[in-house]
C-alpha cells in the first residue's frame, strides 16, 4: 500500500512539472516579441591638446669641496731691539786737540824711525873702524843716499826701501819696467807711486848731481 502511494506521488509530481513546462512554452509562443531599444550613438571624445614636455635640465656635477686648510699656530713676534743711543760728537775744540795729538804722534814716530836709521848707519861705520876697515866716504858711491830727496819718498817709504835692499840713487836709476812692477807690488800701501812720481828719472838726476857721473 505504501509503495503504491509513493509511486502515485512521484507520478503526480512528474505530471505537474510536465504541465508547467508545456504552459510556459505556449505562453512564450503567444506573447509578442519585446522591442529592444537601440543603443545611443557614441559621443565624440574630445582629446586634450598634447602637453609640451619641458627639455631635460642638465644637473651640474657636484662641486668638490676642498679640504679644510690647517691654520698654522700664531708666530710670536720678536721683541723690539733696543737701539743704542747715538754717541754724541765731541765738541770742536776737543776734536781739534785730538787731531793735533795724532799729528804730533805720527811726526814723533817718523823722527824716531829716521834716528834709528842714522844710528844703524853710524854703528856700521864704527864696526868697520874696529875691524880696521877703511871707513866709507859719506859721498862715495855705494854709501846710503838720502832717498827722501826723491819726490814721493818720505821717511816711511825710505825705511821700507832700506829693508828691501835699496839704499842708493844708482839702484833706483837702473830699475827696469819689470823692477818697477816688482817693487810697486812690494810697496802695497803706495800703489803706482813709482811711475806717478817718476822715481827713476829723479834718481838719475840726483845721482849725477851728487857724484858727477851717470849711474
């Protein structure tokens, strides 16, 4: 009984479904077709003007920053040097007196040198007498001449010439140019005086005047 009822229910459900589908189909055939409205035409889209792209800006290279300069330590300034005070000049009377003393001293030294030369000369004469040698004539050739008679020869130069072995007019009168250069170099304190004062010419004249014969 139960199985039969179940089959009947299933058959009923199937019939209802079939009838519903058949009704739907018939309704679709009889209904007018729905008018589908046409879509509106598309509007023209306005294209915006092209945007001008600015040119590329060149970026300058990075500037190298120089290293920091080390500042040297402060230099200590030297202290000011005290300048000694200028020596006050001596008054004119004192200066003149000092100059007079200096002239007297030079004159005395020259006189002493002349005296020593004369003493040496006479000492040699005494020595020759003691040795029983004939004393030389004071005016004979070969004896020392007074070289101070030559212009430009003073007591100092005469003493220097004696030390160099020159003691007569004849020796100076016979000087050659080479001899003049040699003795001029030896008289360093009086350069050029031999030629400038004409010692050779004066010595020849003095020899002739003293001895009466050429040197």
